[in-house]
């Protein structure tokens, strides 16, 4: 039986965060689902990364030479255990990592991806944009992807998540085939609306949409808990191995 606390999600608007630190934080938050004393375990991390290219579980498609060429563009490069192929994260892009126990929602990774897509589609509606799914994972406006999705699940505890282009510099995508899909492009809320749409403007609308689609309640993480977690990460052992 699911009680009200099981579907309460802590929202952590952490701001700008290095990608490796983001991996450590996800790993730490995922372990809290095994902590019986921690009453609220589900967490929604909302942040921006410095420029970084990441690839999913099929990373062997990218040679060391290709990796080095991308690094020369001024971005980091990381191979991860999420689904999906190559994508870019950077300033002006809302990255959301839901660290959820799907047993409290619906124990289905396919359902989970669909719910994320619905969340972003509903958000786009609030900006009077028609977004939709396609045979390819993610959310699209026409032939241009506005939101990439790449997730990982272990015993129905989710990590990684989604990246929604707000006012991202889309030139970073010129150096890759985003998500490995030929003949498609990328777009952003700013490009579609012809005005500057910041991450800070989008976060509240994303949270409202997430709350509606996932049929849950949200609460902001306390400053005390946030600082405690960050202190543990700084003083504790490396915890990247299972996410990076």
C-alpha cells in the first residue's frame, strides 16, 4: 500500500552543477531509498551543467579520437550507463534528474519514460507550443527535438533523466548527431517563441506539470538537508562508479 509520503517528491533547485558532481549526487540520493530513517526519499533535481557531451550505454560507437575532438570544442566528455546515444548538456538547458522509486508510482520503465514525455508536452502547452512524441524517445516540435531523455533504473530506482532546451546555445549540437538520429534537428523554447526563455522561468512550470502528470505532491528541500548532503559528498568516498 502506498501512503502519502511515498508519493511526496522533494524538489532541489540546485542551480549550476558540474557533471561529475551531478553523478555523485544522483548516486547518493538513490541510496537514500534504502534508508528507513529517511521519510521522504523521492527527489527531483533541477539544474544546469557546464558544457558537456555525454553518451549512453552504447558508448563504444564513439572512438577515443572522436571523444578528443569533442573535448577540443571546450566541453567535457563522459560515458554513462543511461539509455540513449550522444547528447549535449550546457548553460540554458534545464536538466532534471528524478530520483524516484517507481514502486510508489508504477513499476514500469516504459511507463516512466511516457510520463516524462507527457510532463514536457504539457509544459510546452503552457507556452502555447505544440510538442509531441515520435518513434524516437524524447519530445519534438516538428522534426526538431526540444527535450532529450536518457534514463537508468536499478530495482525501479531511477537516475539520469531529461534535458530541456530553454535558451541553450544550439551551436553545440552542430558537432554531433544528437541522440544518433540522422536528418533531425534540435530546437529550444527561446527559438520557438522568438524570445529569451530562461531556465529559472521554466522550472516552476515544469514542477507543476510533473506534479500533475505523476499525480504526486512536491515540497522544496530544506536548506539544512541540502547543505548536509553536499557536505557528505565533499567528505565522503567517491561514489561515481555506478552512474558514470
